[in-house]
C-alpha cells in the first residue's frame, strides 16, 4: 500500500514509515483502552478542536441525516466518541472481524458510549437499519478504504484504479442524505478533527462520488502517512 501511495520513495523510506505506522497504531490501541472510562473534560483536552465542523452542522440542517465516510487513518473510533459526546446520534456500520470476542468487546464499548453498531453481515435488515437511522436525522459512519467485494465503484486512488464500496452513494441518492468525509488524526499529544465539505449524489452514476471520497482520503494520507492503518492489500 505504501509503495503504491508513494512510488517515488526509496525502500528505506518505506521501511522507516512502516515502523512509524506500527508504533502509532500501538499508541492508538492504548488510547482505545482509555476511551472506555474517559471523562468529558479529558475528552475535550484530548480532542480540543475539529476543523470545519460547520460542514457537519450545515449537513444536519437538511434534516435527512448524514452519511459520514472515513478511512483507517488516525483514530476513527475516537471520532464516533467525539460526535456522541457532543449530542449527535451516531451509528457505526461495521463488518464482523471474524473473532467473536473482538466483536463483542467493541460492541459493548460502543453501547456504553451511546454509539450504535450496525453490523453488515449479508442480511437485508442491516440496510433497513441504516435507512431508518438516516430518516431519524442521525449520523451513519462508514469506513470506505478497505473493500474486498466485486461490486465496488471504480476510482483513481494514488494513480491506480481501485474500488470503493457502493453503499454510501446508493444510500445518499435514495435518501437525500449528504455524504461527509471526516477524519480524526493525531497532532502531537492531542487529536484533531478534519471535516471536508459535504456533497450530494445528484447524478445517476456513482463514480463522481467515489472520486470525491478518494481525493479526501488521498489528501489525508499524504498529510499523515504515518497514521494510515490499512493492513490489507488495497
């Protein structure tokens, strides 16, 4: 993945970046353990600001919910906690990890923080749950940089054609909910939120939306390459 994203880098540079990524990921796991009992004041100190948060507020003003898309960069679980603690109803779309204990720990943690998990396991009921959450005017959050299906939407990603999940674009077109790319990244000893402008699926094709999402992901990965934790071939 790193060689694809940074083709001009030497093997030594890619190797050094890989080591920094795994060290940062270990810090993420430690923080994840802390979040379960973190107070509102401590959360405010850990994540003191979110850039362009007005984009989220503007998206909610439409009254159709928000489809928040992000990637395995920074600390996406902290993002869900941040929005939940600030009064936003948030639903996190999750693919089963394949380990029952991991799934149960993650689900119980989110439930205690008033974060609802919607598990996408092939059942048609998960799609109904997502649509219902949007119609209630809530956030539906999705990770979109790891796609193994064959029905993905093609888009250029670091110069090569990759596929992105079709779900966010189909949902936006069907419900009128805006798609909002957003990320939580480490900045020194704290985290920062970054919210990109929302967009709507006004066209019948999914490719324009996939390009918008790909551009947001690319920019964040180029800016914070040591925080991209996609440990699966992309």
